[in-house]
């Protein structure tokens, strides 16, 4: 009997985790950049770089074992969560007055 989680649950958990982590990080970074007078473009670049680093372990696991369904599901979830957060968080930052 296989006791592992189904791949859709792994994907959903990874997406929600990345969405919360990157949404919070992006709004906080936007507020700090606004207070210090930094260019918001640098915050965007840093967010994209952090998202790549966030997804790197699953990517390496998938490269090492291409047939790994849990690694693929977690990578898909992380990518979708990061993309949603990095797309929606600037809208929230703008509404809060930080951009």
C-alpha cells in the first residue's frame, strides 16, 4: 500500500505555500523600497531571482530522476504559486500606496 500523498495535493500545498511566502515578501519588499527610495524594478528582479532559487531543489530532483511524480508536482505547484504572487503582489503594493 502506497502511503504518499496524491500529486494534486502536493501541487496545491506547494502553490499555496509559495503564494503566501512570495506575496508577503513582495509586499514587504515594496514597502521597504518605497521608504528607502529604491527603484521598484530592483525589487522585481530580486523577487524573480528568489523564485528561481525557491524552485531550484525540485528542478534538480526532477533532473536527477525524470520519472519522479512528486518532484514534478511540487515543481509545478511552486512555479504556479510564485507566478501568481509575483503577478498579484505589485497590485496590492500599489493599492497600499507603496508603488
